[in-house]
C-alpha cells in the first residue's frame, strides 16, 4: 500500500522516526542500521516502506535501502518471525552480515541478536539458504568490486532506480571509474 515516503525528518526516537510529508506525520519503525544513517532533524529523507496491518495495530516499517526492505520481507515470511523480530535481526546484523551467516550456516552470529534463540537461528538459516543474496545481487550476496562501485550503486538506488537496473549499470562501468564519473556514465546508460 505505502511503498515509499519522502519528507522532512521531524523526530528520532529509536527505533521510531516521524516523517513529515506535506503536513502529515508518519510514524515509521526503522532498523538501527537505517537509523544511524538518517540525516539530521529537519533534513529531507526518503524511506522505502513496508506496511503491516494486524487486528490490533497498523505499523509502518521503513528502510534506507532496497536490500534491507527485501531482506525484511524475506524474514517475515518465515514461520515464527514477525515484523518486530525481523526488525531486531536487521538492527543487530547488516544485510551483508546476515547473508554471510546464511552462506556459512553460522547460527552463532544469529543468536547474538536479542530475541533469537538457537532454534530460531537454525530455522532462519534453513529457510534463507539459497534465497538471501540470490535476487539481490552483490549488494547482499557479495562485496561490490570497489568502494566506488558500492557508492555508485547506492546513489542510483537513491535516485529511484531499481536494484536490478542499478546493478546492471554498475557492472557495465569501467573498473577504474570514480564515483562522480561512474554516476554520470551510469545515468547516461540508464537513460537509453
């Protein structure tokens, strides 16, 4: 229903933020990984969202990156993992760390997250095996070739391009391209 919010950051109270969008304040729960990367109060911010409707509540969850939201959506599909638990997992581990734990089948990294016991960690590893990183490319499954490419990828996503479009554009760039030059080249390629 609500896919994205862009507005002014009115309040920050972990894990919740208040986004003022045209005079309407939206309370959004965000993982700590997104929370720590938010701009200052009064600054403009864009969050990708996931809206959860329950019998007793309607809750909006927000994410700065598409891989975070996709991972959140994967997590809440797992039996016994609700939105709050998924938010806790993404607050305790980056998407890349979670993907590495799944690849290595390392339950010890997951049990360090508050609220995740051994059985839940094992279920997560089993359910996410082969899924996490498969559709989300190098931003999750592996490290981008360089820091510049990672920055270019994030810039393209922030400009509204899909994860897939941004990755395809970054792959086509010369390896030695700097961030500003790479963004310009990628935008030219995406404009075609």
